[in-house]
C-alpha cells in the first residue's frame, strides 16, 4: 500500500471518528436539543400571535399545509379578532422533539362563539330573504354576532390542552398538523358552527 493511499484511509478514519465522537457527546446533543426547542417555541409563539390577530398571511407562513380553511369575510374576521384579542391566552407546557419532528403542548384559554352564533342565526333567519346576496347575509350575521358577543360571560370561556405538531424544514420549524381543538380555537369555533349550519340548518331555526 503506497503512502498516498495510506494517508487517504487515515484521513477518512479521522473524519469518521470526529463525527462519531460528536454524535456520542452528550453536551453537543444537549445543546442541539435546546436550540431546537428554542426554535420550536419561537415558531409556536409566532403562530399564536398571528392567530390572535387573525392575520391570515402570517398564519399561513407558519403552516406546511397552506390549504387549511380560514374565514375570508372581513366583517367576520373582525369578530374573530375581537374574541381572540379579549380572551385567547396560552402557555407552552411541554415540547417533545424526535429527530426532525416535534410536538408542542399548550394550555389554552379561549372564547367559544357557540352561543353568539346560535343567537345571531336565530335573528338572521327571522329576517332572511331569498334575494339577499352573500355579502348581505354576512353583514347581518356580523351585526348580530357583535350584539351577542359577551366576553365576560364565563359560560363562553373555555380552557384545555392542545397539541401542535411540527416538522423541521431546513433551519426552520413549521407546523405540520394540529388537533381538532386547536382548529376550533383558531377562529373561536366560527368555522365549525358555520359548517354545522350548512349541514343541519333546522337546528338554528
């Protein structure tokens, strides 16, 4: 074996030894885990801040799946923004990291639009006319939602634990999935109840 070949083998071995040593170094692993958790916390905080302001472009920036449904009507967005601003509070209680995936657990206090929506639809349907445009319908719905809104009513306030799953894309952690409760919380349940109305309209008459 010539000297050049021997040097090449030795160099390869040393590189491998350094990588192997790094992978077994608990301090290096601990520092990487802490760095990942800091970035995950930042991503979750950014998402929740965007939810609180119901800023759809910023919400989508945090998501891998950009097709998650969001309410686009400007009036209804104002109602959601008000409910979230007044009542949405959260605390990240735990973060679990496994390779390039992670789960963040949050304790959340939030407002449910259920009673507001039921009361609003009751009055909207009393006045409803087939000639109404979609814009007219949303305007009437918004007016009655604002009338029914009561953030100091404890029966409208809820709390619970939610899960947000994330994936590492490059150096950034992005949200890949969230549980049903978090999907409800993101717009105070308005999407859920509007969908329920389209499926079961007689419930609201």
